[in-house]
C-alpha cells in the first residue's frame, strides 16, 4: 500500500449546518475532498486506509476545530448503544454518543446518507435539520459505500463550545 499522510484539512472539507442552534453549539460534517477510494480526508481506521494518514487527518481536524482533545471515536456496530463521550473508560462499541461537557465532541462516522424514517415527534423532537445533499450523487464531495464499495468515511460532529 502506498503511504498517504495528510498534511492539513483540505479546502471545502466541512459542511456546516443551517439551523437555529445556540452559538455555544458547534457542529459539522466532513467531506472526502481528495482522489482515490479514501480521498484526502478519510477519518475511519477500519476501512483499509493507511492508519498514519487517518490519524493525521484526525489530528488536523482537532487542530482546525480548536478542540481540546480528539472526539470519542466509536466502533460502530449498527446497534442501539449510546455512550457518554466524556467517559474515557466507556467501551467504544456503540452507535451514538452524548455529552454535557464543554469541549468534548461527539462523532459518528458514515459513508452514506440513507434517510431513516423515525417517528421522532413522539420523543419530543420538533424539527430535524440537514439532509439537502446526496452522498451517492456527489462523488467528488462525499464518500458513498453504496456507490463505491471500498471507500473512506466522513464524520458528523457536535460539541458544546467552551
């Protein structure tokens, strides 16, 4: 495998939400922005990419966002387990994270934007924002496992700013 180590966050690497959140909330989704199956900004260690490149990408992301530490990267298994991202001892095998600690980022990796139809209204959710882009239809911008098979992963992050 050819070594591929990223040097910095590429231009156009983030999609920012358009929502009425408080200024104390940070959130974004990363993009692929680069050639090849892993592009220039893959953030997943489990897809066959060079681990050094992935760790460099993760470090560049933390630095660019000014986070005090790396997000709690999950070992996602398509289950229902959710962990406290601030709990360093929690088993990372989970599909969601939450936190009330400022500066701690929750992160979820994805390679597609398959919409899930849930009855969120019964849980008190009044609005869901985002979803205007289609990962499958934008190969230069987003990873898509459905489209490409072997591919990297984007991350969606949310955190409370300090």
